[in-house]
C-alpha cells in the first residue's frame, strides 16, 4: 500500500515544485526582468511545466496500475521509468543552457 502513498506524494510534490517555480518567475518585481530576457523566462516556465507534467503523468500511471492490477508488478515497471524521466528532464535543461544564452546574447526570441 506504500506505493499508492508514494505516488500521491510524488504528484503533490511535483505539482508544488512546478507551481512554485512558475509563480516565482511570473511574479518577479516590476523591472527586474528586462524586456530582452522575457522570452528566456517564458521558455524556462515552459520547461518547468513540461518536466513537472511528465512526472505527474508517470506517478498517476503508477497509482492507477497499482490499484487496477494489484496482484501484478505492473506498477513496478512504470515506477522504474520515473528515474529515467527525472534524468532526461535534467539533461534537457542542461542542454538548453546554450540556447538560452544565445537567446540573451543575440536577441533571438524564437
């Protein structure tokens, strides 16, 4: 039964982290985000929302599979994917640093 609780805790934590990051980026004091850096902040918000969404979907799938097929280890297979999703979202953020830097340097906002 601890898997169900862990999945719920993961969903709550990921939603909380994503909401906090987006809130902090959206409600910065007036004038601290320069006009040329707004597209970078919007791109960061997009990254945070997408990575949090993937983790919530994975944790929801673990929760559903745990209660839908209690006698099987299907939830375990889905649970193992969660670590890979975390690592991939971290690597995608690290790989996009150069893109964000070039957006700031060259004013390319697409």
